[in-house]
């Protein structure tokens, strides 16, 4: 099994436009070389072996997953940025557990316990935390250990689990000493490497870098929060299309 790291860009419907007839996958390339490099073929990952759908097949899959997703509940767990996102999108019918200025201890002792009884086979758990802890590398291992443990439990209940990258500072400021985009990037890299296969990592950082607006450098405008919210929703749909249909997208 492979751990999915979602980092596609743009409005989700562009997935269809991105699909071109001449596209050659790694699996196809391995097929061409089968007579001369058997070892390479044997090492092709499950992801590379995924099916390349036609535009019609991809659109049908996207539509089916989008319709099914509308019946599910997202459980958001996060900090002040998550509070801001919730305020920006309003009452979306999902479950939110978020508080300003919080980090690992709050997540473990309060944030997760507040909503955990609601996590079931109809849930997608979305973790949006870390910016308040990026100053200390010791917290990275704590996050990884705790989230891997919880994700195994939630997956056993039938839920899907996503960790969203810590998103960038719009500008660095002395109001938030010790937080910089280079530090955030190091945090995100460590999370990608440490999170288990039970957790799908959603890379919004690279998609929104240089595209957000903020008054204080760390918190975003309502329009920026709505952009990130839409990206998270789109990436979840992409993940499910890829997994449920074994599509290479």
C-alpha cells in the first residue's frame, strides 16, 4: 500500500481537462520495458498501476463521488485558522472542534474528545493543526504518534482521515516570533514522512503559497479561508475517486 499525498491544484472540475489522450503513465512505460527490465516492472507501485480513465469515465466518477460526499459529515479539528475558516464558510452542516491559540495538548485533551463520539463510517476527519507548535520540533513526533494511533481507531470504524498541511505565513512578523515559512515547510515534510497510511495528507500549502491575504501574517481573509476550504473538499473527492475507482488522476 502507498500513502497518498494530495497536492493537485485548481478547481476540481479541471481534472477532466487535465486528462489528455496522449498521457503515458509509469505503468505504461514499465510495460514498454518489460523485456529488458523485469525488475523495474516488479517494483511498479499500486499507484502507478492505476487505470487512466477516459474523460467520460472520470466525469462520471467525479459526479458519483461528489453526490455521495454530500451525504457525509466532515469533522474538522483545528486551531484559530480553523475557527476563521468556520466563520468564513458559515453553517455548512459539518462538525467543527476548533479554538484560538491551541495546539497539541488541546487537540489531545479537548479538541478530539469533543467530537470523537460522532466519528463513524459516515465521517471524514480533517485535522488542521500545527501552526502553533511548529516552533518546536519535539511536537512533530508527538503529532505523528498521536494521529497515527487515533487514525487507526477511526479507520476501524469506517471513517476516512486527512491531515491538511500547515499553511503558509502571508508575511513574517515579529508578532509571531519563531514562525516562518521555512519552518512550516520543515514541519510539513516531517508530517508527510511520519504519518501512517491510515492518513491521507492534503498539501494545500503549495497550492496557496503567495495567493492568500492577511492582516497579521498568520490569519487569513474570509476569501482566503474559503479558498482553502474548497481545496480541502476537492482533494477529498479526488482521493476517493482515485481509491474507489483505481483511477490515475
